[in-house]
C-alpha cells in the first residue's frame, strides 16, 4: 500500500474548507530586545570633510574609525559632565557650563580652546534663533 493515497472523509473535507487558509509567505519577526543601536555620525563627518577639503574623499574603513572616534569622544565628554553634575548637588539638567568644564578637562591644549569657543558660539547662535 505504498502507492495508495489517503482520501478525506466528507467531515474532514468540510472542516478543511471552513478553516482559514494559512499564509506560507508570513515571515517570523525577530525580536529587537537586547540589541543596542550604535549612533552614526557618518553624514556629519562627510559634510565637515567636504566643507574643509572638497576634493578629498574617505574610505569606508576610515569613516568607521572616525565614527568610533566621535562616539568615544562624546561618551567621554558626557560622562565627565555627568560626574560634574553629580558633584554640584541636586541638579538634574546638564547646563552649558557642565559641558564647558568637561571639554576643558578632557581635551588637550589647542583643541580645548577651539572646543570652548565653538561651543560658546553654538549656544549664542541657538539662543539668538530661538527668540525670533
């Protein structure tokens, strides 16, 4: 009886017809629990590069290194500002001077001066545009 086929009884055929058809193209959704998304500064790095050196490009590997550098620097500045915030008392908001102090502590020499001046300029421009 290896070649014989099983036939459905009338009740089995009616039950199969009444049951909704299963979709075979349905994909199983993957859970995103536990996966952290790494920030991506590639667009901004590329814009700065083209603003300063329009004729120079950057490889994918170099862009990855620059992105990691920016993420690491942001992490260092944020943790230093948070440490400064914890020392100052009951405040819960990072202010301009917290980040200003963090820049002075983390960055060396000439970068410190440029970081403070660019940050001050950005705050000034933000406040000027916000009032309009």
